[in-house]
């Protein structure tokens, strides 16, 4: 077999083995991938109007996104890809007026807000 043909055969084999993630082999362990902030309803229920940024950060953690053009908005995003490849996503945003919590929006809402 000529050396160039061997090289092409080995390169093709490496490319095929590298693409194994495209083929779902039975018995291959797949993990659940969680990205972002874990936000629960209990955490959101602790928020009260008028809380400072520091208090909100203590309750919810550091926001995943801080908009440089709108520093009065913090976004918390939680994205989970399960073992089958299905993706679920939850979003939650808090809005401030200066250093005071004014409102929230997203998939979850505080229970006792006016």
C-alpha cells in the first residue's frame, strides 16, 4: 500500500472516530449539563421591594449577565441539557432604581409582591 494511501486511510479513520458523538451508541454514559444560576422559588420569595443590590446578590448569587448598557438590570439564566439532549431554560431578571430593587420579570415571580 502506498504511503499516501495509508495516510488518507488513517486520517479518515481518525475523522470517523472523532465524530462518534454524532452517533448514539447504546450503553454510552451521557451526563446532564447545567449552566448558569440555580434559582428556586424559595430564593425568589425572599426578595422584597427596596432591597439593596448587595442584599439581592446575597439571596440570588452573582448574576450571570450584567448589561453594560443597562446597569439597573441583572439577568439570571439557568439552562439544563438532559441526557437525551433536550434543553430546558429558565430566566429571571431583577430591576433596580439606583441601589433599590424595584421589579422583577421572568419565568418565576415573588409570591407576595404588590
